[in-house]
C-alpha cells in the first residue's frame, strides 16, 4: 500500500445534513477537533449531502449551531472557506466524475448495465448455493457491441449504467490502525462495488476518498462502524496513486445496559441536551472521557487541559458507556462552579420559557431572581431543574403536595404555626433577613422546649407546598414577608385541621 500522509495535521468531520447532529457524530467530531488543536493542525467541516431528498440547508445551520454551542469551531468549511472548497459533495459532482473516468481509463473501474432484477437473481442463486454473494462481473468482459446494446436497453428504461470498481484478486489489504493496531482483509472477500450511480451521484466509499485526497486529509479518525469500509477505500487510494491518511477507529458508544443507545440512556441529539439544561462545558468534558483517559485520571477536566493532554495513544478501542447519571452528576459539578451572575444568566431562559419571569426584568427583579436561583445551586443537576425547584418563589398561588400536607400539617402543629405567624408579623421589611428570622424562630423553639422539626417543617410546607427546600430561613428571607405571611394564613385557614 502507499505510504501515509505526512505534513501538517488536517482532519475532518463530514456529517450528512439530513437532521440534527447525533451525539455519536459529535463525539467523533470532538476527537478530531481535539487532535487538531493539540497538534496545531486544521479541523475541517464538510457536508456529505448527496442524499438529495433528505439533505437540507436548514440542517446545516442547525449543525453549525450545535457545534458552536459545544465550542467546536472549524478552520475550513462551507461558511469559512479554504483552499480546497467547496465543502458540499453536491457542489463537487464534476470532480467525482473526473476521478471515476480516470479509474475507467486506467482499467480500475467499468460500467455495469445490470438491472436490479438481474442482480437480485444473482443474490438469490448465491443464497440457494449457500455462498456469500459477490457480483458475477458479467459486465466486465462485454464487447463494445454488447455494451452498446445494454446501454440502449437502459436508456429505454430512462436509466444510465453505474460504475463499479474492479477489485483485484489475491491481495491483502492492510493498515496500521491508530487505535486498534494491524488490521488485514483479503481482497477476495470484496465484491466489485459501485462507486457512481447512473445519475452521476457518487457512493460513499468513493466520494470520501476523493474528498480526503483533494482536501489533503492526513488523519482519518472515525467510529469503528467504518472498519468494514476501509479495505474498499484503500483500494481506491491505491488505484488513484494517492497517499493513504493515517486511519484510526474509535469504539462505539453504548448505554449502561451494554446495548446500542436508546432515548432513555443517551441516544439524543446535541440540542436535546442543551434544551434539558446541560452546560456545554460539562457535555464537552463528559464526551471527551468516552473512550479517552486523561493522564492524571481526574474526571473534571478544563477544556484547555483536555486539549493539552489529549493523545490518540490514550484512546481505547473498547466501547464507551454513556452513563446519563454520570453526566448529570458532572453537570451539577459545573453548575456549582458558576458565579451567581453566570448561574442567573444560564437559568433565566428556562424560567422565562416556563412563564415564571418576564422577558426583560428590572435590575431589582434580576437581583432577586439571582438570590432565588442561588438557593438551588447546590441542589440542581441541570438548568431545566431550576423551574420545578423554584416555581413557588414566583407564583402567587402555589400547589401543595397532598402527601406533605397530610404528613406535616396536622392539628398539633396549629399552635406553633399561629405563634410563628404572630412573631413574623412583627418583623419590618427592613429587618426581614435570614439572621433575624433564624434568631426569632429559634428563640420560640428554645423557649418552649420544642424540637426544631416540630415548628420549622410545618412552616416549610405552609410557604413552599413541599417538605424539601433550601435552608428554611434563607427560603423565608428570599420569599419575602408578604408571601410568607399570606401563605401561612392560607395554610391555617384551609389546610391545618383544628386542634
């Protein structure tokens, strides 16, 4: 085989713009991006958009958005440019046709006039004989007259012949995989594969090689699902007399059940994670650890440190496990790293979408919202959790958990709630602080020889509707005197049975 590419690192990611970018594709993109940034190389984005029915520029725009949200910029691509553009296969059809004709002229490819019915008959015959199907090459040795007759027949049907690659016999196709070591395949196991459809659209194993050659790609880093494609691609490189990039195949991503990802265990698009309240820096960190182990073994890694220490030698070939609970834990760690202002900025869109906060809150309201979200900073794992966690701060009327009411707001708590309300009504708005509230209510508990839970838990349920909340006195301080007193009165009037 030809020697591999040398020179400055050039890698690529080539999604199909037929929908949002899947988490597996973004993982592959991340590893290519990290390798390029570590090596001071070039990261290229191109689109494999020859699926004319499903490809759409709107999906390209969404892929831009998702990659940029995660912090994956590119050096060359459709909206950046570069010396080897354009970067859409649909805009390079003449190039593929040129290379396909070169392969025909040099005897490495030939026109195939077989109809789908003829090919299906061959497959069934091989199946009946218990043999692996390989194309019979019936079109390889046609005379010029037979070719003309076959083409005329296709033309009558409104079709054109495809172009097949002529696979050499008795050859060992091998490469030293960057991640998996030596891999070898016998060419005799490969059927003459189609490289161009009759409509002039290239097939993947041909187009990807032409793209990588013309864009001077030095390293191809992709998922292990492409291992079976590599021998055919090596043949195309060989036939075109081109250098072969260094090739590495990273492992699959599986769910915690050891099976392919499902919607319950991580199989989603990047935008889904953004919408669910995951921070891009947390998802970046999490995805980097799927299949790669940092030298220091630490799980929380800064972006700069991941770039600095990333090495393909530390990328494993075994499948990586997408543990959604671990991602949620990691996201919580990153949430706790945020300043109050950063947390507010990240949470505000979720609160606004839920209708809890107006579009442009005043500076005073913003400051208060910042106090609210700060109370939950240690508790939430995703930004979206801020809505159910804090909605009772924003709503005039709250929903009481029936189980909490039944368990806590019993007749024996009535005198304590009444006494607490009386004490709270004596605090001015200026003195309504965490310290004042704690001192006053603690004083009542101590004076009457009570347990804190006997007094504080009924107050918590009365003002929040639930049994769990941030520290009670902080919660009361942020809720403010009006809401606290009003809710305690409501609880006494409607929820607490008479003693």
